């Protein structure tokens, strides 16, 4: 299953970009990052077997293991792509939230989009590690 991050805004060269690259390179699953301008730009075509996850502070919060189990279930059910949308400063419009298969939050706080991208990349690495029984994730 392709893990596809679609993010508003350009990350450029910064410490957050290095974190995103570091974690995405570790994932055995195929990954892709698409950057769009803060407004406008063409959203990649959504194929029928694609799950849409919109990052939104009003979304559901997952602990790492249940999040990994959800991704594993989608993969096993034949989902070909899971697309993660990260909005610009004003977040997502109501239409995008309504189209989402999941609204996902990293807590109630609002995070800068570059930091949210790094946090998402780490959680995707952690989820794939959990599903592969890799020792990266340790339960307390």
C-alpha cells in the first residue's frame, strides 16, 4: 500500500525536511510526498481504492498501535493508497473534511504544517515497524 503525504506549502531545506526524509526512507512500504501551493494547485487524482486521511485538530486521536492496526487492516483489505492531507495555515475546507475516510489529530493543539509532516512521517515509520514486529516501538 502506498503511503502518500499531500501537503500544502513547500518544506524546502530545513530540519523538519530532514526528519521527514529520515523516517520515510526507513519505511519498507512505498511512499510519496506531493507538495501543493498554500492555495490552489491540482490535487492528485484519487483512485477508487484510496483511503483519504485528513489531518485536523478536531479529528480522532490514535495511540501508535491502534493506528498501525488500522493501516494494516486497510492494507490487508486491498487498499492501494492511503493519502494523508496536511493543510495550510487555514486548515481544510468542509468539503475536504466531508470526503475524508478519517479525520486524524495529533492532539488538540494546532501544529505548524512542517512539524505535522515530520510527526506524520515518524508515525508512519512507527506503524510500519509495529506491523513488521520491529523493535523500534516499545510499549511501556
